[in-house]
C-alpha cells in the first residue's frame, strides 16, 4: 500500500494523467444501497438473522461509520486516480461485507480501519491550508470522525461497553459537521435563487452565527464525554439547537415555495435543530440520549445527505436540481421514517418496521436517481459539441 501513500500518481513528468474519476460516482450509489439494506438486516437480526447486527450499538456503528463515512468520502474526496479510488471502495466493501458475515474476523476489521485511516489521510491535509479558521475546522473534525470509527472497532473487539458512548460522540460530532457543511450548501443555493429571481441577496452563510454554532456544538460534544456533567452539555446543546433554527429562519423558507428542492434541504436542516433540542432534553435530565439520536441519524442525515448527493449528481450532469421531482417526496419519506422511529417505544413494533421500510424505500429511490443522473451525465459528456 506504499504507492497509495506516495505522491499523487495522477501527476507524472509534469503532465496530468486523465485516469481520474469522481469519488461521488462510486461512493454515493454504494452508500445509498448500503443504507437501504443495513436497516432491514438489523431488524431481521433481532429475530434470529445476522448476529453481527443484533444489537443497537452494532446497527448504529454500521450506519454511522459505514454509511456516513461513505457519504463523506463521496462528497469531499473529489476526482481521484482510478486505482486509488478502487482501493478505497474495495476496503469499504470488505469492511461492510466482513462485518456482516464475520464481525470479529481480522480481515474485516483491518479493512474497515484502513478505509477510515486512508480517508483521513486524504481529507485532513486539504483543509489545513484554509485561510479562515472556520474552514480549517474541517481538518480536526474529519480526523476525529475517522479516529472514532477505528476506536469503535477496537471497542467492538475488546471493550464492548465503550461502543455506545463512542457512537454517541460520533453522532454529536456528525451534527457539527452537518450544521457546517449543510450551511455551506444551502446558503449559496438560496442566495443564487433569490438573486436570479428577485435580484436581492439572501442571508448567506451568516459567519458570526456559524462561528457561534461551531463553538457551542464543539463544547457540547466535549462536555457530553463525562456523564456527571451531561446537564451542562444539554444546556449548551439547547443554545446550539436554537441557533440552528434561527439560522434556518434567516434563510426565509417561506420565500422558496417555488423551489421544493431547496425546501427539502431546509427540512433536513430543521431536523438538525430539532434533533439537537431533543438530545439536549435527555442530557439535561441526565439520561442517555440513545433514542433521540435518531432525529439526527434518520431525519437530518437522511434528508440532508440524500439531497446533497442528488444535487451534486444533477449539477455534474448539467441538470437543474429544481427540476428533480423526487427530492420533495424523498424529504417526506425521511421525515416519516424519523417520526416513526422517535415514536418508539409507545408506538410498538409496527412503527419500528414502518420506519425501517420507509428509510429503505427512500434510499432505493436515491440509488435509482443517482444512477439515472450519472448515466445522463456520461451521455452528455460523450455528445459532440456543436460549433456556432
């Protein structure tokens, strides 16, 4: 694997090779199919299926550090030499398949750990040179998520009692990443639409509010490490959740009725604020927020990740996200899935199966639309240009 750690093989003799492929075209469909299959397999494990997913912690780890890391890889890696991209995807697939079939087998554990570490090696240095500290924040944040993925493997192997706390930490830091990255996608999209339609700029990134969110969510993640001070973490997280909703309000969702694709992204961002407040309520009471975490992992992650994934695929195919009619129904499906999951335990087993089925259906639709737009982009790229 030393060639992987060497300088970019796409640069040879001062000339650029053309064997680079966009990471999203491979990782996004894989992530969507994985998300669609992992949840029903987890429920089947409860009734005598795969033992690897029989516990909530094992199920949570697979979605958080299997699915979410694949989405991060697809969105942030950019074009890579084909050989390097295949190695990363291969390690990810070996980790996913191995953990399902033989969760404690060394090849599966090593492949999963290698994927997380190589992903960190690819991504962390990219943001260290950023001029603004808010952009440089991505380096330690992405590195931390990848290290938590490796630590969770060690916990699963030798310290199973630590797995749930590590997953809770992972969700809180993923909340910070989605609040940051989601804002960086939503703000220019809303601004661009308002400028094109009304010649009036929107609220934009709101840098002061973004900085406050980074500080509060980072502090909440650190404070939540130690259970005796969970109430303090809850108080900080309450402020962060309120600021998420304030930021959302300033993006004037009522003025975007003609862009349901943008409203779908805003619905995902709403789940970030709601999820932060729900988790904060449990922390204030000194309760582990296991059930409430699904507001982030189902509502926010499902809605935001699917919207951003499809938006990137559509834009790369020279399409218009506003014309993708499946984005609003997908946001509705993820919201339904999150609502059914949060209704537990009062709603009982039918709500659990309903949430799983809705989630899986949504991700199968995402995978279908991703492949559609990837084929459309490939067709457009091969069409001869017409001289005028």
